[in-house]
């Protein structure tokens, strides 16, 4: 996965296992993270701005049809939301740092862009 990493949490005591953010399914998150293009889309959204499919397509160089299919998978997993205007974003409570692209879905933390050094 290159510069993109996932920090998956686990614990021996079931009561210590972090709970997913509301609307986030562990099974669907695992499926969603199984494709490099979805990581790229999440990385773009982790910058903090809502984007339409056409904008995502321009930024990552993937067809709008393919973007729509990937966004459906991410939306089904609860990893992104879409508003009535068709703008996709990462749910606000989950977006920890737009500088590093850090997203906390409760049971996993994703750092989607490498830290930049001064």
C-alpha cells in the first residue's frame, strides 16, 4: 500500500476492543480497504473538502463511472457520506487531521498521506 497505512487495533479483553464509529461496519471497511483506488479516493477526501465525482475523477485520473462504483462501496461501509448536492466527504467526527490525512473510524485509524517534514 506504499505510503498509505492502516493501524488496526486489537485487544485480548473484548470490553477493550474499540467500537466502530456510528454507521461503520468492520466487515464492510475491510472490504472497502481491499482496493488501492479506494485508498486514493479516501486520501483525496481526507484533505477535508467535499468533492463531487467529477472532481475526484480529475484528481485521481479514474473514470467517473469507476469512481461512482468505488464511492458506493465506501458509502456502504460508512466511510464516506454524500450530501444532496452529490458531494462526498469523510464524516466530520472521523476526520482527525487534514494535514496528515488521518481518519479514525473507531476500530481502525488510517493515515492516508505521509507526514510532510519542514
